[in-house]
């Protein structure tokens, strides 16, 4: 029987510029999530219509033109924030959870998701290569 590791935990040790980029990514994903959640709520309250992920994903490049600092962070993380919003809406309408809430800047738990495409996330020795961050020093909790 073959065993697979489905998840990996890393303790990262970013330098100062990488830490600033990570914090900027937290803020940008929160901004995208909150902006599009507000858009969905407002559209439903005024016109009783719903918006899909695909419609909002097409608006994301326009938002990047309006807010140029969004180009400085990982674009996949911004798309994942939209997908998280779509999942929250689906769970609400299937009566699994309450209505999605706006993300708080003061929350103690900050995170963002990204997806590995064309080997853009990989482990190289004691470093983890991440998009827009480069090589970040890590400590593995188990061997890969």
C-alpha cells in the first residue's frame, strides 16, 4: 500500500521585504473579498439578483487597474479570495452556515491561499519558493 502526504506544514522565516509582501497579500485578499462581498450584498438588496464567481473574476483585472497596488501581490491569491467567497455563498444557500461576514483587519488569524501552477511553488533545500516572494527560509515538520 502506498502512502501519500496530502498536506505539508512549514514554519517560514521571511526576511523584512518578504514579510512586508506577505502582509500586503493579507490586506489585498481581504480587500478583494470584502469589496466583492459588498457588491453581492448591494446587488441583491437593490435588484434581487445574484452574481457568480465568473462575473466577478472578470471584474478583477479592472479592479487592478483602479488599484495598482493589487499588481504587487500574487494574482492567484486574489482569485482564491473570490473562490472562497463563492464557497461561502454556496454553503449559506445550502443551509450549512450563516451569511458570509466581512473580513476584519484586526483578526488574529490571517491567511491566504495560492495554487501551484507550472511548478511555481516548490521546496529547494531549506527554502520554499513562493510566487512574488522568492525563496523563503523554512523548517519542515516532516520530509517530503
